[in-house]
């Protein structure tokens, strides 16, 4: 199949999922798109096999026709894509035969179920089986970050519990000295001094931890989430409208208003964040290792630096490294030079595809000079932040920015988080 063949298919400029099929009609690949027309066309750009992988070229050679389903939003396309991949298991969607690299949405079996994202390698491990009983598993989702962004959208519409403990459960756990109470991931609030968890304060939890929602009402929310991720969005809207009419008839106007807002949100989903993740990352491509560096200190005291690693689009936390700066306590540029020099002394660590630094022209130039002096010709990218310390633009190697922009930002975000955590820990030691 070649680009000229696309004319006869008349692909629409709308969100949806598409199917590449061989000459016998068998599905080879399923993908989601913001614009079905533009997305499918992008596979037929010249030089594609060189810039991505031979797998894409092989898939296109095998493709004989394209079919599609349109959706009302990218969120709906994401959910439909996962359900269709699970149903048909296309040849070119499989990164690994056992799906261990994919992400799954799971719902636990509890009085107040949790909604969690779990990696395939964890989902199929004894650890998860021993920790959770599950009532529903949705996926696989090839793009983990897209699923996380989708869940942020869904949670604003249907607030749910993820890790906090309901008050009555917490009280019982306290009496039995439950290990779960000792978990750093758990927020516990007892009945006699209930305080809503942070997620409830920002509208992402319905108040499970502080007893503000009944078991029946919460079960209804979980039922709606299950319907949504089953791909039955039209049915979900009908269910919500029926419930809204029933609540209004019973003069429970506050609940009816909540349902009205949920229906409105589903009809006007703003999924711009998912559009940014709409790329070909779910197909095999050349392995990429990105290293990001950040420096943290307080007026020159306890200056530290860190290295984080994103490997093939996923954080590789076992490769993260911490550095106590020794020669440039109150000099960000000097600290960056020191940490890069110390990193390059470790010949046993694999070199990355891209080096990422936090800052502007000065940091970019400093990093490039360190690499040049060491005889290493690897692209460098800097992440420039605004006054709120949010990424504003990328500087440096344009090809790396174009092809790996999302991974670069993820690595930089991890470096900032890791550096702040390490610096605060060291400062905490001084106050003891």
C-alpha cells in the first residue's frame, strides 16, 4: 500500500481509531488518532523506516486496506483502542508477547474500591495477587502516559478513591496494628478527628476517607467508571440521564445537579493533553536512553545534583544517581559541570541518546563543552522554565527535540522531583 492509495478511503478529519488490514482482511494494527486523516497519512511519509523502525515499514508493506471508527473525543478513542486491541490482539500492536510492558486500569474488590494503574509485569506477579483482589481489569494500554492523562480527565468527572483508607476501616486497622497503616502511601483519618484527604480537598476524591459518601453512592460511581472504560460511553450517558431524572423526581436536587454536570462534562471533554500523546510511540522503534540532570540548593547550602534516566519512554529508577556537589556550592553552572564530569568518569554506565539539562543557554553551552572536551558527540537539550518553574521551551539539538520531546520533558520532570527530594532530605539532617 502506498500514499496514493489513501485517496480512495476518504478518511475523516475527526478523532477515532483505525485498523490496518492485510489482503485477507485480517487486522494487523489498531491505533487511535486525533485526526484519522492526518494520522494515517503520517505513516506514509518518505524516510519513515530510517527515522523509526523497520517494523513500521514491514507493517505498511503488508497493509492492503484501512478501516476506522470515529469517536466524539480522543478520550473515547483511547478507551476504544484498548478494548479493540484486547479483543483482536493484532500482530503489530504487540511490543512483548506477554503484555508485560503495557499498562492496565484495575478496580479493587473492597467496600470502597480503588482505581489504580498497574504495569503488566506487576499485574501478573504474585505481589499484586497477594495485595489486591480485583473486580475489573481494563487494557492493555500501549501508552502509559496517555492512560494517566485520561484518568485525570475521568477523575474530575467521577471522583474516586485511589490509596486513602475509609474512616471505619482505618479505625479497625489501628486496633489490629495493621501494617497498611504504616505505609507511606496511605492516608488515615479516624472518625473522632476526620480530616478530608488532599485529593478530596481538590475535588478528586468524593470523601471516602472522611465518611462523606455512602457505600451505595460510591458503588454507583465505580459502576459508571466501569461502563466508561468498557467503551460504552453512549450507554453511560443514558444511565446518567435516567438517574438525573429519578433524583429530580425525588426532589434530591443536589444529586441531580451533580449528575447534570457529569453529563455536560462527558459531552464537552477537553482532552488536549491526550492529543499531545497521539504519536507512534506504541510501535517498536530504536531504543532510546535519555539522561537528565538537575541541581538543587538553598542559598548555596547543601548543594546537590541528580541524574535520572528515561529508557524507551519509561523512567528507569534503578539507574537514578545522587551527587553531593563538592567544588561549586553556590554556582549552578559549576555544579552542572562537576556532576557531568563525575558521571562521564563512570565508563560502566551506558551512554544515553540525549543529555538533558535544566536551564537556558548557559547550562546548554556548559554541558556541550564538557561533552566536547571528553570527545563525546551526543545531542544536548536544555529545558527552559518560566517564572512558575514550568517548561516553557526546549533548546539545543532540534532533531532530538522533534523526535523525543515528550521523553525529554518526562526525564526533566523526574530530575527536578528527584533533586528536590534529595536536597530536602539532606537539609532535614541538619535540623536534627
